[in-house]
């Protein structure tokens, strides 16, 4: 399997490439006042507004830094109701990949009720890389805030 690697602070994370629709360079993001924590705003993708989550803000409470390697990763997000949506993930240093088996990731032994999206880990190049489970990224309230209108339309 192929995984896209990125950073949140000093830590490395991985996304299953099968969940990725496209990786974009840093694009303009329209901020939405009073959005839930972690919601960076909305970007325009081929004429369609796509909500964007700031992974750094979501995980460690600080905004993603606008660097050369900062990307908007468009993923296929299954919302738990049977619908699938495009969701943008703002991530730093999203420029490397890793090829390995899904079974190479093992449980970290630590769980966080506040971060169910944090999956198993793999040791690689002298550090641990933690897998992000895309479909677990959003709480029900954030998911509803982002996609309620799409289900009604």
C-alpha cells in the first residue's frame, strides 16, 4: 500500500493514498467566522466549495504554517450516513510517500477519546509514523456543520 506522509509539529503522520483524491499546493482558503475548532474554512476546487480541516489546529491547537511543503490534501470522506464527500486537509511537509503493508502498522498502546482519528504506528527512518483514519477525523457535530446542507440538497 502507498501512504502520503506529512507532519504536525515535529511528529510524522500517514494517510492511505486510496483515500486521497488529489494533493494541491497551498490554495486560498475562505475563513468561515465562528467555525468549529480545526475547521480552516472552504477552498474552491474546480468550482465547488470544499471544507478544509487544519490538521495541526485539530491535533495540537496551533495553525498549520504556510510553508513550501504545505499542501491541501483532498480526501474522500465517508460521513457515516452512506454519503461520501470531498474534504480538504491542510498539512505541513506533505511531500513524501511510504510504501508498506497495512499490517506493518501496529497499535501504539495509547488511545485518546478526543482523537479517534489517530490510528496505529509504524517505525520508519528512526521515528514513529502514526496513521490517520480519515473517516474518524470529524466529530458528529463538526461533520453535521460541514455536510448537513449537502445531505438536505
